[in-house]
C-alpha cells in the first residue's frame, strides 16, 4: 500500500509536518490523488480542481506539482469531497470522488464522512486504519472535461499605486484597490470597536466616478458655514458632475 | 540573511521543490512571512490571510503551520501583495505589505512588481539577488485587527447525499449539491461542445421547491400527446404546487 513515492506511513509523516496532524481527510485524499495521477497520461502538463476547501487541497499540494500559489490548483467550493486533474490546455481529465455506497462497507469511515457521531467518540486510529485497508476502494473515478473559461492563465494587467492606501494593485480593479473599496478583512483604524449591526447584504464603497447612474445609499448633508445645514441629496441618482456642479464654491 | 529555519539558498531550494521554480514572489514572500513571524508573540495560536492568490500563499504554507487545507490560511483576493498573521481568537495581528516607495531604490524589483518591462527582458538572477540584498527593507509592517466574522471555525453542518449526483454534500446547501445546482466547473456529459453564448451574468439552476415566488426564466411548453402543444407558463411567477396542480394528469 503506497501513496505516490511514499509508503502509507511515510505519507502520514509528511502530512503531519505540512498539515499539522494526520487528518483522515488527508489520508483519504492521498489515495484519491494517487488514483487520479495513475490515470493521467505521461507527460501531460496538468492542473487541479478541488471541490472542497477541507483537507483535500493539501493532499494535492503534497503529491502533485499543483499549488495554490503557483496557480495550478483551483479551489471551487462545491461541498463535495472530490478532486480533478486535467490537461491544462485541452481540459480533459479525471475526477475522483468519495463513493457514498462503497463507504457503507467501512463503518468508521461512514461515521466520519456523514458525521454520524460526535468527534470525541470517533476512534481515530481505527478510522485511519480503515482508510488504509480500503485503499482505493472507497472512491469513484470518471472522466471530465473542464469548462474552457477555466483554462489558460489569468492575466492581471497593469499595476499601479492605489490612490488611497498607496500600495501596488491591479489598476483594472478601479481607481482604488479592492481593500480600500470596502473588501478589507480588517477593522478600520480608529473604528476598532466596529461590529456589523445586522446580517444584511455586504455593501461596497465605490469611487465617485463609478457611481454615475446609481442611487446613493445615504442622504448627503450640505453644510454652508454660518448659513445652512441640511439634507442636500435625498435618495439621489448620481449624475456626472453631481457633487461638484451642484455644490456652492465654498463647500 | 536567513528565512525562518533556512538560509536564503536553502529556502529557494525548498521553494523549487514545492512551488516548481524560484518565483521572485516567493523570494519576497519568504522575507515577508519571516518579518510577520518575528512580530508575533510566542505561543500565540495564529492564522493567516493572504491578500493575493499569487505566490504568497505558498510562502505562508512553507514557513508557518497555516495551510489552505487545514483552514488556517485564508486567501482574500484584494490584489495587494500583502499578508497578515493574527491571533486566532482575538484577531490581533501584524500585516506585512510591499512598500511602493521603498521598492524604488531597487530597479529590478520595481520593474518586476510594476511590470515595467516584458517578462523575457527581466534579469531573473539580478531580481532574486536584489530581493535578497534588500532583505526586509522592501516591506512595511502595521498592526491590524481582523474582523470578528472571520474568526472562529466554519461549521459545515450535517452531511447527506445529493438527490441528483448521489455524492455526500453539506445539506445546508439545499436539496441538491452546489455542483448539480449549476456551479459545476465541468462540461455536462452529452453537451460537451457547449460554450457560453455570451458574457452575461452566471445563472443558477434551482430545485423546484426553492422557486416559489421567483419568475421562471424560460416559458415552459406543455405537450398533451395527440391533443396540443404550446407555451403553458409564460413569464410565470412560481407558486407552491404550480407545475403539479396545473398540469393535466397524463402529462
């Protein structure tokens, strides 16, 4: 029983060092990648798709030349424990998936996969042993043809500096980078106790020049110092020059 | 000049074996991860965010315990060459980014980062040498607080078998899995010459029970054998039982 260039035990040791522990998903993943590799013709430059973010991407990264960082492994989260290797140019390839019927013959694997008992009641050693004993028998394999729009290298276009944060970013993203346009995963300095007030849709900030034809989400207040203060733009559809032309010079 | 437990040369050799070649992004990434690690307090259980899919995720995976498959590395594509390491529980951490100003002092690095010359005119050795010589000097570092909704483990809920493909999937996704609901990256067998007819919005198939209140995209044709054939549901808003109740028994 071997996985790629490794014995099963050697593979588990490589898994421990990269993934942190011998996750059952990586044990199964090892056999799955091995199966897929065995069906790929020699000399084909291939790429990979993982249909889950859990565990499986690490098996692909350990056993094939495809990594997330070199762009040859794509993770398309479909929630299925499955992966494909495919010819980078033609899209022809093989898909290996967990076969729900075959798993029934291995109770500890079935209990793990379908979450039939709480994690603390799982017998981890027995689970790894059943995955090893079953070897390639738990999985199905089929040929696939990857959609043409997923083939080929993604191009990022020109790089400039963001007008707000000043960092290099792909100028195709707009006048400011995606982080400054509201996609930041960080709390904004000075607003560090901010929490989402409700579970509503995520909203994006947009550079002024991209708002033409859209409705402003908030009213905007115009303050003319010493003279007036009030809602100037209410439920306003943005037009070219809206804010500049219609605002008194001293605002 | 060292990167983590490695000398610069050793690190490049590990990069070659994992990533396939000594990409400049991984050379820079090595220094960036090293910088971030040096600012993390000892004993903190941390996770990572990469703000780009290019190269940097592999530096994180090689030099920290965070991988895509173990869920401790998240890739949030903001188009910036930057990463953060942060306390898994509190969200407090450090962010390391390429400092556009500092890069100006290193012409080959600047030309690479801002794509100032075609790839074939890059001097790859000089580029790697400048990245090595500059060491940590090319980067900025700042403290960050990661948004609370990104902290904590994602839970997948119960697992069932998809009513269409029969594979295990998270039943929270609906009556059928995401792949069967139209997210598949593969061409459908029997329709292998299918290509997207236009660059319009991506459309999803939906299980019948989830369509109540929605408008059907296509008219539907009713055929009563030997009697009639015609558009039965035109621009139709779906109601509970629509298709079953209003269709003659022999359809």
